[in-house]
C-alpha cells in the first residue's frame, strides 16, 4: 500500500514536471542540463522531467517602465529636472534571458544617459518646444543597444520638465512682458483704427453734406428758372390778351379812358402828399396832350 502511494506521488510529480501550459503572450525559456534548449510558445507543452527545466519566463506584452527623475544640463548651461516613462516589449526570449543580467535596469540606465546626451545638445527654450524630437532620439539610441537584449523599445515620453525656480520666475516675467507688449500693440492698433474710422466718417459726412448742398442749389436754380419762365409766360399771355382787347371795337377808347384815369389818380396821390409841391400846368390842355401822346405810343406798339 505504501509502495503504491509512493508510486502515485512520483507519477503526479512526473506529470506536473512534464506538462507545461504556457499562457498567451508569454514565452518560457527551457534549459536542458543547464544549457539553453528551446523557447516554449503559448499552449500545452512537454518537457523531460529532471533533465529539462523552465529557467526564465517572459511576458511579450508591452511594458511601461518609469525612468527615475534626473538633472540634465542644457546647451546654455541650465539645469532641468526631467523624468519620463519608457514603453518596451520583449521580442526575443532567449536574448532577454542571456543578453543581460537585468534588462530592466539596463534599459532604464540607458534611457537616462541618452536623455542627458540629447538635452545637452539643445537650448532651454528648445527643450520645451521639441519634446517629440527628444523622445524620438532617446528611442533611437536605446533601441539600437536593446537589440542585444531581445527587447524592442517602442516609445519614450517625457512626463515633466522642471527648470530651477529662478528660471521659472524669469520665464514668467518674460511671458508677462510679452503679453503686456501684445496688449499695448493691440491698444495702439485699436486707437489707430478708431482714428481711421472717425476720419472716414467725417469725410463721408462732408461728401454727403456737399452733395446735399449741391442738389439743393440745383433744385433752387431749377425752381427759380421755372418761376421766371412761368412769370414770363404769364406776362406774355397778359400782353397778348391786352393787345387782342385793344384790337376789338371800342378798345382804343377804353385805353384812352384807362390812361386818363391813371393820370388823374397820379395827380390825386401827389396832391394828397403834404410834403410834395404840386406844379399844375397853366394850360389844362396840356393834360389832354399828355393823354394823346400816350395813345400815340399805344398805337405805335399796336401797329408794330
């Protein structure tokens, strides 16, 4: 009974050490008698107990690795506190097992030295503007060395760039001065545009007033011309009617009567004025002579 129990335990141990289930996205390195033999891929695998052993297990997933913060000096001798994060993936399990005693530490240290080298070639302002270039150069430097470690560096991202407090204060002062400069320029541009708008408005108003005055003068001239024409037409029509009336039978006698009435009316107005000295003709026949002279003028105009 005890022998059967021992054999059962040995069988279980044998089965456990023989059958290996490798998870997805994993690679296991098998050594045979202390020497690399093969790499197990995901699935159910078999090894020889007590001869083969799983020496290393690697995940093939993308792995994030925090790079410790460090002080870097820029080209213009400014210190920067820089930290970042590195993303890599194991692509060759055998190299990752035997290429380096600890590829995580090797990658981290190489990332730090590469970052110091890249930042040392740039000025302070460029380090803030060209993060993508810095990341790409760090990845290129690490990836070349990491090939011997069976690791593929996918990307590197700078998490924070922190200059000294004095530099931060100077940068803040520079930003403030730049903003004040932009504000002054914007204000002067506003005043300039305001003056331009006012001048343009005054010019347009002056043009509008002059156009209105011009049109008003034209309208007045046209109105006066129309008035003069209307008066002339009315006067001509009246003269024509008078002339026509004179040509009618008894017209001349009516004209003589009208002239005589006007003469008598004129004498009466002169006589009514106390300040006027009235000289009466000694011969009243002269009045009839005056009337006769007026009639002669009327007849001459009539014959013309």
